C-alpha cells in the first residue's frame, strides 16, 4: 500500500441503510498523493428506484438528475481500481464504506481491504474546541470552501481539504505530544495511528519546540501582563467626540450618554446605583468605558460580574479592543472563574500515565493533550467532548480539597488567572465567584474600587445555585461501583494488593474499610428503597411519570439517615488515615502511585457526598426547602434530592454590605422591574429602599420593526388535554416557520411539552427541510445549540427556561419568537410550593406577589431576544390565550414595549406576516 496515497470518498444515497436496500445516487472520489490533490472523479448513479422527497430536498438531487445515469456496476471496476493501494478517507467512514462495500459485492467484485481514516474523528481530535464536527460546520470554522453541502462532489473536495489541513495541524504539534498521542492511538476507531506514527517519526530527533512542560506534558507558554506603574492618566469624558473617533459610523444614542455620565459619577463618588437599561442601549460599552476611566485614573480595579460565561468571554475578547481605542492606551482586562472551571494538571498527569477505562476516556485524553498546546486559560469549558468524556473532565477539575505544590503552582491555570486578575485594570468574573469572595483567602475585592453587576437580577439565581445541595442516586451508585468491595475486582482490590505489598495498611484496617463500605452501601440501598416506595405510593394515580414532592411530605425515620452518615464518616476517616500512611512510603511503583491517587480522588468525592447528605437529611435548616424528584418508570435510578435556600438576600449582603460607603456598587439589568412591583428584584438583592431605580430607554423608533401577535383561536390551555394543546402548538409552529422561512425561537416552560411537540412536528415531516435544534434533545450546550442555529438559514430552536434570556441573536438571524405558554412556574414545583406556603402565612397573596411578577419578568426577557438593534425586525407570537382572557393578562402586555398588539386568528396572522414580508 502506498502510504502517501489517499482516496477521499463521499456518497449521496436514497437512505441510511444498505442492508434495507438503499442505494448510491452520487459518488465522488478525490485522490491525494504526496500531500497534493491529484485527481477528482464524480458520477451521478442511477439507483434504479425512486429517490425519497426528503433526500431530494436534502441533496438537491432529483429523479431527473439520475434518469440518464448508469447503475453502479457500470462504474464499479473504475471505482475499485481507484481505491487500490490507497488509504480510504471519508467524513464518517462508517457510513460511506459499508455502502461502497455492498455495491462492490453486488457488482461481483471482492470486498475492499485497507486502512481507513475518518475526518470526523480526526477533526474532533485536532480541533477539540470546535462547536460542531458536521462537515459544513467544521469547514466553515476553518475557512474551507464548501459549495453545496450534501452534494458528493463538493463534500468530497471539502473533506480532502479538511484532511490536508488536519495533517498540517498535526505537523505543528511538539514531539512529546505526538508521542503521547501515538501510544493511545491504537484504540481509535479509524487508522489514525498511521498518521501519528509518521509525524512522531519525523520529529523523533527534535525535542525543542518552544513549549513549557509539566510532568512531560507540553503546555502553551503563558506570559503575565506587565505590572509596571502607569503614568498620570486623565479620565476621558468627552464621550461623543471619542466614540466618533473610534467608530466612523457611530450613531449617537442620548440615553447611552446619560447612562455613561451617571455611572461615571457613581464610580467617582463610591455610591450605589440601580439601572434598568433596555435592549439596544449599548449598555456594555456604557459601563465599560467609565469603568476603564475610573480604574486608570484611581489605580483601583473595577470588578465586572456577569451571569453567563458567554457574556464574560464576550467582554474580554470583543469589547476590550473598543475600550482601548476609546481610552487611547492599553487597558488590562482579566477573566477569572471558579476553581472547577480549570484543569488540575497533576490529576490529569496521574490519569495520563494510567490505563484508560473506555474509548471516550482515551479520546478525551488525546483531545486534552492537543488542547494544552493551544490554550492559555486552561478553562475546561472550551472543550467539546462526548458525554463519556465529560466524566473524565469532572475527574480533572480543580477543587478546594487539593492545593497545588510549589512547583505545580507555577503551571497552574487558576493561579495564572488569579495573578492576571491581580494585575488587571478591570476584572471580569461571574456572580457565583463574586459571591464566594468573602469566604476566600484569595479575595480579589481588597484592591477593587467598584463592583458592577451586569444581568444583576441573576445574582439571585447565582446565590441559590451556590448554596443548593443535591443528592443523586445514580451518582452515588457510580462512586460505589468505582470503589467496589473485596469480592469485586475494582479499586478496593487494587488498593489491598498495594497495601499488602508496601505495608501502608494492615490486613485488619483493610478488612474494616471493606466492612464499613458494605455497611453504608446496604444502608444506602435501604433508604433508597424506602424513598422509592413512598414516592410510588404518593403518585400512583398520576398520569405523569416524572414527579416531585417536598421531603417534608415523606414520613421517614431520621435514625436510618444518621446511621448511614455515621458509617460513611467512619469509612472516610479510616480511608484518610490509610492515605496519609501511603503518602509517607517513599518507594512506590508508578502503578501504586496511580492506585493511591485514584483512591484519594474517590475518597474526596465521598466526602463531598457526605456533606450533601448530612445537610439535606440529617441537619436540615428551617429557612431552606428540600424536595425529591423521580420518574416512576425507573425508580430508584431516577431519584434526585435537592436542598435550596428560601431567600438569598442575606447571602448577597455578605458581599455587598461591606462595600457600601467604601466602594461603588452598580446593579444593572435589562429587566429589573415589573409594572405592578418595581422593587420585586431589588428587594431580593437587598438593595436599600433609599437607592432608586434609574431607567434608560432606547430611541422611540427602536422597536419599529417589531410586531406582537396574540393568537385568538388557540385552545384554552386550562380547558383541553395536554395532547390536544400540543397538537395545536405543533400546527401553529409549523405554519409560523413556513411563513417566516425559519429563524424562529419556540419557547416552552416544560421540557416534557417541548419534547412531545418536537416529536409531533418531526412525525409530520412538514419541516424536514429545516434544521431543528431542541434543548435537551439535540446534543451540546445552550451556546453550542445557539451557534448551530445561527449557522443555518432555515433553522428553528426549541428552548426552555434558559433560552428566555441571556442569548443574543442580532439582525435577521432571528425572525420570530413563539411563546407556547405564559412562563408561570408550575404550582407543583417544590420550591414554588414551599415559598408560596411561607408567603401565605404572612397574609400575602403568593400569586400576585411572587408567581405573577416572575412570569412577567420572563416574558419581558423572552421579548428581549427579538429586537437587539433599531434595524432588527421580528415577530413576537403568544399562543397562550390567557394573556387575553385573564384579568392578569394586561400585566404581561404592559410589560412589553409599546409596539401594538394584534389579536388575530392563526390564519389571519399567517396572512398578515406574508403581507408584511412582501412590503420589506
């Protein structure tokens, strides 16, 4: 076989299964020799059957296109000859090769034998931070031209270019990384080990590569910003003149300038301010420019706290350049997140030199090795790994339970981020990290002169999440399975062998450790069985299989929980004693070191679980609520228990109270008020009554491109079954998508309703020409779904709670937002139920003072996704008739901008939209 010859193949077919008779309709082969594309071969092929309509829509290949083409056997000899003595390359070889093998066999030719290389696997490996590895996505990321996706000729050529680009990327890796990759490459699904071997051999004599190294692992070098003292700086307050210089086409917005001046004054006077700044205000620049002014003029840092990691990254990578142009000199902006965002290099090194558990673990380790040669942040959120890979990432996150040693500290990414923050003018972080500052020995607040909280209303949720405790049955069982007993060939058995050999634990100690483990796992199973029985009894008459209930509604014996905690704590104490003795043994083999490191990790995990368990079951607090969730179809596997504080004002005030009067505090959000209760949010934040809420509105014509529709002939959600309502929703969504030609958000309040609606729409096949992205169904994080949605002209995104806010889709990328039902929290939701009961005891109406304001805020946030600039146009469509028929409906409408509301039938809405688009 010529190792320098590759045939890159792509095919289009009548379906997905050659075993079921699907056939090839187009084939393309691109031949690569000596690193160059030498030949292209493409043919339409007559499948001797009709091409399904959805395939015609996908590929653009019709029955007419293949009518005069020859069947595959006509070309079989040529195709087989081209594949000889070459390595087979495809973007998903498991699809293309089986089809070809079947056609070759049918044509009377022998089965092709040779090496295969899959560019999906290759690109996942070499570009571990890419959003998507679909051919049209990864080629777009890399700037590779792809004419018509799902046409074999264009796809094959783009795949060939992707393969060549990937080979060049491989050549840039240092020898040590290539060597570590090659050792694991034999477990890959395609024959990429050949490529890795060749590149490793080329660099065998060249070890110098300009990389830092930690435990033999190459790292991209990092350089801290200059820490020299600045000269005298005079604050720039000529906003209009400066912005006109920075932006030649700058459009003056009076409210933005008013906001800048107010923020500058608040910063200068170390005062407190609450701002509600509507969409389109340019609020990020409106606070960043005064913040930079203040930091450089006073020498005191400004901390900017946001809620989403996306906004944090945007502040650092997008807005920093604008700020520097405005200020006229470098502005140091540093990003820091919580410990768990960063990789623990020592823990990764321990796993790297051990044995892998699965393909996912092997592949993720290889992705990380490549990522470490490129990343300067060490933020594990940058990586796009499989669900199995996420388990590995969880093992290598930095934690408070293990402090880096002196040598390790100089390579540690969190320590690097911390030092960058100490040298910065502006520190960008998240609400959770800010709220943890008073409890941190490394608090960054000491040299901070001001704190600006963007998306300030989300500080409430950040505080809740920080103090939320969880108890998930499957997580506990997974840990138990990793440790094992003396009768199982898991980690305990390996530790016992190591202890017998090195003598760091006596047989009696190991036997006691095993007995305690068996004891608390038996107690755990007993409690799980009891909870499952109680849960089943409570909901046996319910139609819904997924349910939740307050823990206080379950009659349980606290002694059972106390006994489990006693056994667990005894096991942890003994395990730590053994670990301490093991650490003192100087002479240990690499295998023994790995076993001890793994045991230490799982002991720490159980320590964390013990805390969760005790705080939920054994030592409950009065001002917190605990509840249990489960699916009746899979008990006890689906059991999850949660504990959350009722209110978080005191948690937030631990940070903000010491700042008041000493440093400036600015609370800022696009949705800080609701019409009937202006201080609904600020009251929860603990902002004093003496601090007013200042509102800044966009220009009067800002929302001129928006239209609001309320659909009058939808069924009443409270009068029909869920299935009937879902059918009506599916019909409305399909008709909306077809008339707008995609670019729609469809917002739900229930994952169950979302899933059923998407399933029904897919069953109709009426939107088969559109890309449907559904939260909880489509793979990937929220931001990955959003970016995928933006890449396709004909796309629809179905989302739940987290898509109601915090996502920015400017311009024509979003044409319509469909609200399936008003965003009320379910009255059966445990926290809502408990909080409502508490409010009722105080003589306050929980619906009017809690449920309604929260729902109105969410609707405002949903509308905010639609119009992001004066040029934007979009439709806001409400399917829930309660906005029209209930007395509280006007509260929702009053919270929307004054754009006019059309109350029409679905048919009339479709006609109106068609006329509206025709006028554009």
